[in-house]
């Protein structure tokens, strides 16, 4: 079972019940939430103490009351008359039932009644309980007997928190789930989607297709499947940390969508907070606004049609004449000069926008005592593209507890080679201690450093090809960037096969495997692993562009795709050349009566897609966006630059823009060699073999000391616990200091399934 606490525990009573559930239900399927707000479509927002959903048991609501028996003066009907309590009268069972009916109502109304049975009721059974962790069952029965308001099976007593008594109480209740759901069934996925707020990511229904085997027909099958947030994504979205937090994940793991959901959730839960969502690529602007609006509607259950833009600010990091930015607003507030893109590059003597912007933020930090603490939370998307001075500026702009949350993917960094740690991003205090540490957890079991393992955007062969090519794992001259530990690969969803140590040894041949579960894209199953990527080589550029124009026409006419499902991404960023090629593509498509847009020329730079039009753009403006079919042209440019890491990262970013088919084209022998490299990567389904490079020769180490330290602490704690369990016959728990026993108990209660693996290994 997945356990998700959205906030710190208000009372020991709630905490005791929660810990008992974690102990007794840990191996069960399903989800359990603490203080997760939800409601029906028509009612107000409610916040049950504990929600459980289980494929066999159905929906369970537990209302926790931390009262003692003597606090209850009398019970009449469903009303409990209290003495020396925060209220004179309470109706705990009614309260639990109200929460239960609200959720069941929401479940049965979603998706045109998909979870409604023939009688019009929800297919999921509902049970309501009142937990009294400070009241024993014998004393209750002696005083109240079997009362109408709370018969025995509706109450959870102190004794139920021991051993497996709560489990027995639940499974023996008279209300049963009539038809248990399979965990891979559409009914179960729908139930999880409703409760986790995944309605905001459901695809708009595609029109029926004429052919059964066209690309549009396959996409229709993919889009018909219910989308749900996985447990890690959901935790990121609904847990509000009491301080800084990092979210790591490869392209396509959903960083943008979960950060947008997190911003919306915080906005709805804390309407007085001033929240900023900031990002680097201007073309993300429209997408982020749409996501946040949809999630605000979802979390407010229709109470809010739009986010309050006076409280939640969606801002480009820099800003300019067309769209305001965070840096721009700070300069106005501090009454200092604002440097635009061209002015900053000239002033700081660099062609790099990233380094110029870092210099701009550094100027403001010279007056850090004058920087106002404006905001309650700042969420930074595309953090890998922003320098340390922007992070420090955001940190200074925050009120305590400095709730800065950043999404990061080191492989998509297009300009910076160094992998920053929290210390290098935020610096140290006057005593030399790091201002930000990602060690440990916040109250409410909220992790400071979270990793998204599953990639949903890209089909598995696309992600493996892009990732292995980006690192140069099968490059003739060897890898240019690398992760040299098994744990580092596991962090991004790979298994390292037949390796016994965590450290990878130079010269050994290893096999990386990406399980389907970590890239669960249906297209691989529908069209085949090797049918999602194609390569085309040409003698000259215009031959290449002409072929792309004709192939797009084929995709629209024969494959039934809409023009706005297609994107063309150029790898040559030289403006004069790119403009000429964009013009050729634009006119060529126009001659075929196909509309297209050149982002930043025919449209604002703040959008990526225009309805009914093929997108023509650069990789820099494509970042963070996606299309069903992507053409990446000019691939030979990857081999021509001396900045190998940057070019490989550009290739990775461009290739991972597709959520369907990828076509790579290039000119000359250079592109032929690169295509052979990618073909070698994809020889074996789901796996790639290569030789571990010499870490002294690679240009970029993607494994940081910070990440290694986190994993080593976890492994050490697990091994220590296993040893303690082996030696338990010789250890008296009373010999351990009370504070250590409390810490051990708290850790034991955490949902760490690796412990079972260690124990089973003996």
C-alpha cells in the first residue's frame, strides 16, 4: 500500500492510527492518505482524517477522535455529548459517512458513470469508521454496549492498533466489495485517477479514424486509456514541504505537470499564500497556465474557475517586453536597472543567455539586504537551465521556511557541465553551514529530495536511444558523460544487470535494462519496439527538407494526423541559416495546403503549438513541449561541434520531444555514423550493452557526491536494522535510549520495501 501524508499530524491520536495502518497494511495493495481534501461534484471541500482505497475492500474513511472514555458524557442517536472537549456535541460517524458519500458520489459521476452499476450506485463499496485510539473495547462495551450510533464494527479501539487487529476489523466488516478489481483494470485506474486529481491530465477524446492501423488510430487507443499519476508523482504534487525540496527526473517523467499540480494544490489549500511558478523556456508559458488552471478547478472541486492571479504568479525567469518575468519584477521593486537579453549579453561579454542572466541576478544579490521577502513558495521548472544566482535570488525573495521547490534534469542542461549540489546552488551561512540541505525528511514524512522514476511521454525505445546517445554510451570514442554507480542508474529507472558491486569498473561490459514498468507507453505494444524511430540520410539540406515536407503530407493524408500533432525541430541554431530553412519548410508545406507556424516569427515565443498548424522551431524553444510526431533534422551538426556534451544534450532534448514517432534526418557521412550508433543502441529490446568508460576521461560525471551520500545513508540504515533484527535475542529494547527507540520506530514505520528484500536475502 502507498502511504501519502499531505501535512504534519495535528494530534498524536491521528499519528497513532496512521502508524498502526502502516504496520498492518504495508503489504496490501492500494492507497492510504492522511488529510487529503476531496469532495463530491456538488458539495463543499472536505478533509477526511484518513482515506483508504483497496481493490478488494473498496473505500474506507476513518474519522479519528483523540478523546478518552470519560470525555463522552452520553450518546443519543448519532450525537455524542462531550464534556471538557473542544465541542459540546460531535457526530463522528455522520462526519465519516459524509466524507465517504462525497467521494463515492464523485467516483460514480466521473467519465459518464463508468464506475456506476446497473442500479445507479457506485461499483466501489464504502465503509466509514470512527477510530478511538485512547478507548479500549471492553470499557466501551461495558458503558455503551452495542449502540445504534456506533456498532462494534464501525469503531476502531486502542486494542485494534496492536498486531493485526485493525486488519481483522476491516476485513470482517459486513459491507463487502462485490467485485474485487484487478490492479491493472480500467475501473481501478479510474478510481485512482478520480481521487488523485488525474482528471486534469486526461486526453481530449479523438475523433474516430477511417483506418484501424493509422498512426491516429493507434494514438486513439493510447489516449482512451485512463491516465493516473503514479504514487511518487502524486506525493510530489500533494505534499507541501516545510522548506526547500528538489524533484529529479528524466525528460517525460512529468516534472512540469506535477510541479503545476503542486502549485495549484498549494494555492487552493493556502489561498493567502503568494506563490510563484517560474521557468526558463518561454514556449512553456501557455502550457503551464493551462495545467495550473485545470488543477485549480480540480482541487477546488469547481469552486474556482481560475487561479487568483494576484496570489499565484506564473512568470518567466527573466522577462521582457512581451511577457513579465520574476527578475524583471524584482528590478522594478528594487528600483534598479533591468537588463534585457541583448543588453545583458553585451554587458557581461558572453554569447550565452544562461551566463548573462546569471550575471544579472548576481547584480541584484550585491544588494541582498534590500531584496524583499515577498513570497511563501517558489517553484522552479527547468532548473538545470538556470544559474546559482537565480536560485539565491529566489531564496532571498522567500519568507521562512524558504519553500523553494525545483525540478531538475541534468541531461537536458544545454549550457552547463557542472552538476550542482544544493550547497553550490544556495551557498553557506555565516557559520559555514549549507543554507540548504537535502538530507532527511520534513514533518509528515515529506522527503526533501524526490525522484520520478517512470517516463510516460516517450515510448521506451525513444527514451533509451535518446539517453544512451546523449551520454555517448555506444560512441566510437567512448562516453562523454556517465553515471558510475548502480544506484545512480536505478535513480533514473534503469537496472544494471549482472553487476555485484555498486561501483562500475572501467573496461567491464555491462548491460542496462529499462523495464517496461518504468516506461509504460502503449505504443510500443501496438506498433512494435523497432517501428517508432526512423532515420533518413541525404546528400544536401534541401533534399532533406523536401523529404520532410512530403513525409508530413503522408502523415496527414494517410496516417490521419492533424497538422498540430507534428513538430519539426532544427539542430542548427545559427539564426540566419535557421530562418532560411524555416522559410523553405513553411512555403513547401503551404504549397501542399498544410498550414505551419514558425515559433517566435509567426507566433509569440510564449506558445509551442497553434491549432491546425505544424510547428517549426529550434530545440531551445521546443524544450519542455511535446508532439505526437517529431522530425529532428540537421543531425550531422551533433558531430561537427567541439562542444560534444552540449551537442549530445541538445540531441537528447530534441529526441525526447516526441510522445509517439521520431524521425531523425541528416546530411552526409557524419549523420550516417551517428545513425549507426543509435541503431547499435536499439539492437536488443529494452537493453543496451556498452563498455564502462574511464571516469578520468569523460567530460561530465552525472553522479554527484550528494546523491551517493543519500543512497549510502539509506543502505547503511537498512543494513543496521537487519543486523539488529538478527541479534534481537541478545538485545533488550529497554537498553536503547528512549529517543533512539522513538527514531527507530518512526523509521520502521516508513514505507521502505527494500527492507523486505534485505531480510529475504538473510
